[in-house]
């Protein structure tokens, strides 16, 4: 019993003496407390260790078990942006199509092919034929660009940017050609084929225009170009250039047959018209259109065609509907040939002079001595090279 603060002195002394008899009880209580603390500490440690072990096991199991991580993958959207007019009456060019397929067959690498030839030999129709092979593809996109001038390229690239919703397409100040280039070089474009039609201006692409730097390059894409200028085609595709010339006699007859039929025309009639027009696809299409529109037979058409040079020029100058050609380019074959001649004359006057002389002669086996009028062998060789590339 502990003394209180208010106890008298004698009382505090008395409590001190009597407390001696209770020391053993205090010792017993202290011993009991010590034993209880030992037991508590033992079980507390075991509980703590067990709890920690359980947590460690759970963490280890989570680390060993693969965790499902959801990653959002952007799937490329497929597009088909090309002239929409299409029929299945394409004739000929089997060997050329096979060459294109072979050159464009490589996967996971960038491919470039050029098709070189004069206006009217069917370059655009060939590109369109190839493009429509992917019309129903679920994985392959097609894009068509009119490349005859900067304004045409800007216009068609702006349309592509709008339809694809390329970032920045709504900004009137944005460079639409560069937007399309950046898009096609990005993974979001997926696999694609780009068709550059009528890329005829060398200066636009490789001169002051320097547009060649704006042509996309991607291992997921291939580019097929058509051009009248062999320099553009060779510079663009190097060895992967295809020369497109006139149709063979068999191909010409097949083309006329698909457009005129054989009901009112004999094989000999079709053969004679094919030979007269030298297998030029545009001339054959124009002639067949004129024959149908005016209810003529092939012999009647040939009679008008051969009657005089004036009638011949008028016939070749007749406009007609051709859904496959660029709607901003006139159809008449006379206009096309005139533009082709002006094209050659602008780039090599000597080549134009040689062609002028050749036009007055029989087209077969012209002696070189009749057209060689230049002292420089180099200039003559370059001029003949121009003519050769123009008449492939």
C-alpha cells in the first residue's frame, strides 16, 4: 500500500513497514507479466512472419503469371481513290501486264515502275487496268494522282487528303502534296499503290520544280508512273522502265472486235482498219466511235479516210467520248499527235526536223542517208534517241 501525500508522518511510516509483507505479491505479478510478454512477442512474430510470407508468395505468383495488357493497335484504313469509270473490254497488253506484275511483285520493299510512250498508245488505260486489280482488296489501298502540272497535282492531292482525312487537310495554307507524302510514308497508310499519270514535264520533277523530292518512299508502297518523256521515266524508275508502243495486229483486231463486233464486219475489214491506223489504240477507239455514231461500215470509213489528206485530218480531229482519258485532255488523235510533236520539237528541234522528213516517206526501212543532215554524230544520235523513246 503506497503512502498518500496527505498522510501524517506516523501513518506514512506504518504503510512503509507493512508493504514489506506484500513484496512477494509484486514479484509474482511482475513475473507473470514478463511471461505474458514473452508469449505475446512469440505469437506476434509468428503472425508477422506468416503474414509477410503470404504477401511475398502472392507477389511472386503475380510476377510469374503473365499479366494481360491491352494495347490499342491502329488498323490501317483501306482506300481506293482512282477514276471510277470501268468496263471489262480491255484488250491486249498481256505481256506488258505480266511485266508489271513481275516488277511489282516484291513485298516489304519500295518499288517504282515507269511506263513510257507517246500520247494515244494507252498508258492511262494500262494504269487503270492495273489499279482495278485492287478494287475489292481488304488490305491494299490505291491512290491516283494527275501529274501533268503542279496545279493538277495540288488538286488531286487535296482531294486525297480530304477523303482520307489526313491531319491538316482542312487548312487552306497546308501543302497538300507534302501531306499525302507524309501519310503514305507512315505506318497508318498500310500497303498501297500510287499511280502518277501523265508525268510528262521533266523540269517539274527534276528541274526547277523539284517535285521528285515530294514523291513518297515506303517499303509498304509501290509507284507506277506514266510519261511521254523517257528522261522522266528513266530518272524515276531507272531500269524498271517499260516502253509502250503500238498494239500488235492481233491486239488491234481484238480491240476493234470488242467495240464493233463481228456482225457487220469481216475479219479482213478489221485487219485492214488496224493496219491503216498502225495499231495506235486511241486512233482505233476514235475510228470505232465514229463508225458506230454514224452507222458506217469499215469499208465506208476507210473510203472517207483515204479520199484526201484533208478528210483524213478532219476524221482524226473528230472529238469523241472516251471515259478512260483525263477529262481535261482532248481526245482527238490528231490533237494528241500534234501535242506529241510539239513536245519533241520543244526538247530537240533536230529530232522534230527528222520526224518531219520521215513523215513524207514510207514508214518502213527509211535509209539513214535520207534523214542524216547534221555534221555532229553526237547530236544526230541524241535526236534519234529522242525519236526512239517517243515511238516505243
